[in-house]
């Protein structure tokens, strides 16, 4: 797992749950119940929601993020039960507003990823799973670097393999599929969620692991590999 990944998940958690609760509060306000509005919950500022649920939005998410690498938590929006009884249909709209806000965020993110892929800001990763849909693109020289005298082993996670990437990028180095995760287990790269960590193994001609990079940065991975191969005194040819 990338060192910053848990922090990114925590930020996404705060944004998502804030939007969710704000949507509940806004829908209730539009439906005639000002309870959440008066409490400050009709806001995309997470602070009012944190003040209402400090354990669910601050304490537990922080603990779970730094112990498991992924935040869990909760929040809530106040409403008037009498208003719910008098206006059940409006209350139903209030209940649906939270999930609708999260769906809208998900769709917006997918559109942004799609546009980023089209304009070249992102590219498809060699490892495709629920946490790595795209990576930042490197320049054309780095993308087309040929790594001679070394084998790059790609250990894909759930939901995809390297075949599409090989065809798209015209890769001329071996890429291995590990659908059973036997190789990932042997190399110790499975994280607690069952996905593969993005590590780079440098294997010499004798089949021995010469080096392991556990802090791979997708945006500079090609340049980092070139530098490491230089340190290992591996001869390289560039197209």
C-alpha cells in the first residue's frame, strides 16, 4: 500500500459522509423541517457534522485508518419526528437524498477519470483493482523505456489483469497474471484487504531478488526503475 493511500481514503471518507449528511439536512429543510438547518448541518463544511458526531467522524475513522489502512465511521442528521409523521413522503425524499449525493459524487469521479484518460492526464495501471483505477501519466520517454536484462513482475489485484495493458502500451517485457494470488502470497505483497501492494521486484539473471521497492510512486515509477537499474549496474537499451 502506498504510504499516502490511508490518508487519501480518510479524506474521501470525510468528503463523502459530509455530502451525505448535508444532502439529508438540505432535503429536510426544503421539505419544511428546519431542525438540521438550525444545527448547521446544511453545509459541506465537515466541522458541524464532526461536532455532532465526534466519535463517528473523527475518533473512530482516525483509529481505523491508522490501524487497518481504511476508515470506518458514521454521522447523523437531526430531524423532527412529528414532521416525519405528518409528511412521510417528504421524509422519504430526505432519506433518499444522502445516498443520491454519494451516487452523484461517484458519477462525477468516474467522469473526471474518463476525461483524464482521454486527455492523457491519467493512464491505465498495470495493477487494476478497486483502489487503482488509473495512474498519473508519465512523459512519453518514460512510458516507452525498455528495461533490458531485468524482469518486471506485475501482480494484479481483483478485477483485472495485465493483458489489456500489454496490448495498449505495446509492452515488450514480461507481465504475469496471478489470478489465484499464489505468487502475490509468496512475495508477501497482499495487504489486509486482499489487494496487492504496488511493489517493484528487481530479479537478476540467476532468478534472485536483487532489490525491492516498497514505496512505488506511479507518477515517477519509470524514472525510479531506471535509476534503480543503474544502481544495480544493469545494461539498458532505450527505444
